[in-house]
């Protein structure tokens, strides 16, 4: 059983997660909320956010970063080139870091890690350079280590991520076509050595056929693995344990 130690992870659909710490601080990873067809209407109104983490510049991961950044003025973190673009849109409190770096943001500590994916930003009728795609190791209060992989293919250095940072729960894309599918995600789980997985980035569009059932089938030989299949709007954590689907 995953012990979230008072933290709550809520899936808003696609790759967007809202993390609530025991003190009530709000972290949103990959803010695509308003136009996200998977996000429940009741959760589309964001009353507060303390930290925004952006894995890369594709619209389905960054679309609401400018509006939320201007409205709530959270600490916004992205890879350097994407952060410069956000600053060009007058987003305050923006920090551009790079892979391998670690920093403290409020109550959490984050390490930016590699992802194998592209990172163009749609800006009007142009696609501008956004640096490279990334993932995050997120160290939450109480010592919970969460790995948000962003959009990625499987890559051998996931073993290094597992060895160095020992994530307890991994948020992994499984939709296929734009990211790894269930077969590749199963291999990623073995490299990471993680025992708790929340599937993401599937089912939003017809082009994303990968599904949790396929992941379960592909991982049936991994002992002790728990796949927590959430519906958009559901949470995992002590305060909302009923939302977890083990």
C-alpha cells in the first residue's frame, strides 16, 4: 500500500496532476486544465496554486501556465528555454533550470531529470524552440518521492533515476504514439524499480490507444507492483483513500 504521508495526488486528466501537501500547499504539474477534455468541469476553476512545474512546451502540458502564472503568481519552474518563453509572456516568479539540477521550491524539493521527447512551443502560428523535454523527481513533505516522467519514451537511464532518487511512485505515460505505450512502460518500471505506478497520458485522444489494462498485462511478472488506476478527478492519499484504485 502506498503511504503518501499526508500528501494527496489528484489526477486532472492527461498528464496534469494537482498535489496537495499536508499544510495545504498546491503544486500543479503540466497545467493543461481549461481545454483538457478529460478534466472534470468542477476542477477547472483553480482557486490557488503555489508551484507550477512544466515538463515541456507542448500545448497539452503548458496551455494554462501563462494564465495561472499571471493570476496566482506561483513559483513556476521549467527548463531554461521554456522558462525564458514564459518570462516573455510576463509570467512572474519563473525559474529556468536544467537536467540534473536540484532546487528547493517552498515545501518541496525537485530534481529535473531527462525525458526522451521533443519540446516545441506553439506561439501564434509558429513553433518556437523550448529547450528539451524533462521529468521531475518531486520530494514531498514527509519524505514521499514522486517521479513525474513527463512525455517520454523508455530510455536506459531510467535505471539511474531509480538508483539515485528511489521514487516510491511513478506517474508514467502509457498512451503510445506520442509517448511510450504499455509494453515500453512495463520495461521502464523494471528499470526504475518502482512499486507504485499511476498511469497517465492515455485515452484523451483517439491517437492514444494505450490503457491500464494493457499495462497490467505487460507487468504481471513484476512482483509487488501496484498500479493505481485513477479516473480524472480522483485522488490517492490518506485524506481521499477511496479515490485510489489499486
